[in-house]
C-alpha cells in the first residue's frame, strides 16, 4: 500500500505549487526564479518538473514539494502533509500533531468569540458605528470576548480541545484557580496565515477606559508579530494579479480599504515593515507601496527600508494621506475616489523624502543647504542600484548647486549572495557519484558488489549511499522526490538535490562513465592503502628478523599488486 506521502508526491506537481509563490520562467528543461529563501537579484532557484524537486544554487536549499512548503510556511512535515492532502483530496492514513491541535484550538476560540459577538448588543453597536456590517463580521470572522467567566468555562468544557492545549495558546489563562481570557472586553480579530489557518488574534478594546487600545495573542511558534501579514489569506491572489501591494498598519485600515474595493493590500500589526515581511511579499510582487501617516516617524521607518528594498530589487513607493488621516478614516471621508486620487500621486520613497527635506530645510542659506545634503545623502548611499543612485546624486547636485563628484564615494565592497563557504563539505566527485546513481540506480549493485562504501571516508556520503541501497532494494525504483523523505538530516537532502541538478546535463552513458571511473578510483586508492600497510608491517618484521612473517607479507603484496594490475 502506498503511503499518503507517496500518493501526494505522485499527484502534486511541484511547479504548480512553487509558481503560486515564486515567479518562474522556463529555462531549458527546468524552471528558474528568484529564491524565496534568500535575497537575490539573479535567479538561482531551480525547479525540475521531471524530477519534481527544487534547488537553490545561491543558498543551497533543496528538496521536494513538501520540503518547499515546510520551509516557506514554517510548518512541520505533518502539517504540510495534512494541508496538501486536504487540498488534493488525498486520504490521510495517520493521526495529527501537536501543532495542528493548536490550530484547532484557535479555530474553536474564533467560533466562540464570533458567536459571542452576535449575542452581544454592545459589541454589535460598536461595529455598526465603525461601519462594520454583519457581512464584514462574517467574512473576517470577527468576534467579541465578554467578561463572563462562566461562558469561558462552558466553552472549555464543550470545545472538545484538551484543557492544556487551550491554555497553551496563552489566550485562556488560569489565575487563582479561575480561568480568564486576555481579550475580555475586546473585539477579537482572527489573524489567518496564507493557508487560511488561524495563527493569532488581535483584540481591540471597546470600553472607554480600556487600555491598551490593542493587544495581540502571545507570540508562539505559529505566530509572531514581525512576520505576520494580516489579510494575506484574502489578498494574495489580487496582489499577484495587480503585481503590486499596498501596506497599511492597522486591522481596521485593512478592513476599510478591502471592503471599499482596494484588494491588493496587507496590513502589518502596527509595526513598521520588517525584512521578513518584505521577503514574504516579494514572493508575490516586486512593487510595494507603503500607505502611511505622513508624520516624521512614518517617513523615517520607510527610509530605513531603502537599502533593503534596493537590495531586493523592490520598487518601494509611498502614499501619504493628508491631514493625519489613517486609511480607515480617510476612505470614510473621501471614498474610494479620494483614495484613488491619493494613490495615483504615489512616489518612490526617496522622492518623497527629497520633497520632505526640501520643505523642511530648503536650500536658501548655506546652512540649510548643508542640512538638506546631510539628511538626504546617507539614504542615497544606501541605494545599491548604480543607475538609480547616480540619478539621485544628479538631482541632489542640481538642487544644491554642489558638483556631483563631491557626493561620489568609493565603490563599496559587495558581499556575494547567499551563505557561501560552509556548504561544500563532500568532494565534488562524490556528489556527482550520488547524482549519477540517482539516475542509474541499477549500478548500486556494482557498488555493493565491490564494497565501495567501505572505502568512503565522508560520513554524509556514506549515509546517503547506504540509504540509497536500502531504498532501492525495497522499492525497486529511485525517484529522488521520494527518496529524500527517508533521509533524516536536512543537510543530506540538500546534498542529494544538489547532486541531482549537478548531473542534470549528463547523458546516460556519461553517468555510467562517472560511476565506473569512480569505482576504479576507489579501488585504486584502497589498494594503495593496503600496500602501504603491508610495507609498514614488512619493515617491522625485518627489524624483528621474523622470516616467516616476511614471506607471508611478500606473498600478500604480490596478490594485491596482481589484483591492482588486472583492475587498471
Ligand atoms: P492605531 O493606533 O493607528 O490604531 O494602531 P487604528 O488601527 O487606527 O485603530 P482604530 O482605528 O483606533 O481602531 C495601528 C495598529 O497598531 C497596533 C494594532 O495592530 C493597530 O491596528 N496597535 C495599536 C497595537 O498593537 N497596540 C496598541 O495599543 C495600538
Ligand atoms: Mn483607525
């Protein structure tokens, strides 16, 4: 019987899955794109449709479709398997995991809050005042947590989720042997990940004296504020379609814009955009527009991104709303037409900053000019694209009348992309052998016959080869996307996927040559080792004057030499 895993690997096409997250283009037999796991400008992320694996030549990350999704979405093997199985209608043959329990708990909590909201007039009125209709409440599964401990106790009893799993969410807590809920008195907004699983909640107080205005559910293995993109579950497809994303900073800003029809948006959880968030968004688009309050703090946080954006080849634009409106209040006042007007006036972050500094300092006096240059220049230096940088320097020069060459610095050392160096531990040749054997697993027989494995020093290569022999004996086939599942260490999986791409251009007979040459090489080397040992023992025997031993050793040496010659 085939396992769930095998059935899935057989059914799912890795190119379909990867291209939901990475823009791929065809390149020979393979597909090529920008790696979602590290920042790069030239694509080194390769997907083989034939072998159903991926490999990044920049950051050395590789595997099958399950490994890809695990890494991308930071999920366990079991969760990824379950998600995919669900999506592809494959029956799961084994039980769940701890983490899926915690997803279950989150879902049950969301239902609980959602029903509470419907039962609570006060909370419904708050929503109505803010233009949150019952359709919106349902679409976003918004809820409310009231202050009834009895309700919480009843929920805990009836939820079907073990008490410790519920308490592990950090949302329900025990104090003086009584349970309470951190969201009491708050509207509760579920935060979904890209697979539509609830990973956390935001809670907004609806009480006059409520403080702080917002709290989030605690950070956990499935939830962290700095990496979360609120709303991405709903808007991913619009972002890809429009090839642009607008970033806002609040739940209600997201909800207001989304329901007004601007759908290619995400929201941070009130923090400024982090590098991880940028990396995630870059899987969908390279046009990012920040929609910020026009205060100095907002601009400063946008400016901090200039270097990163430019590194990642992202076009970073800014839209600033007038009169210290936030997107929510602005669209309520000016409607979608007003919003579109502002959006159409968006500018690159750097241009925005130029204007901002010009308004702040001007270039009338020498001192102001100096302030202006000092404010702008460090950010120009952060731009990595030579062309863009030169254009801004030119602009700075024109605005201040200072010649361009005063602003030019020595070209900076660029570090190479990806973590280099530490990866290549096994020799190229042994990696190539593994690649060749993946393609010609029939030759594993010769490998075993000649006991090649005994002569291999590298522990990783040895482990892979032993696993290959066992796998091939059991399955009678050697599909790499299946095989890598039996490897227990990530480094081995990476090594194997790398090896397979390494020999991708080889013809069958060339693969055979690689293997035969290698087998010969190993034998030669082992013969040499043996001869060396015999010589050492001969030396000792001669010193002792042990004639019998000397004769025996000489005979042994002859045999080894004869074997060596016939195998040349
Ligand atoms: P804002 O203070 O701008 O609130 O915080 P808002 O989104 O306009 O909220 P409303 O309209 O008054 O309801 C923006 C975001 O910052 C986070 C929340 O994610 C919020 O949506 N925040 C804000 C907190 O985490 N804690 C706070 O105390 C305040
Ligand atoms: Mn607001």
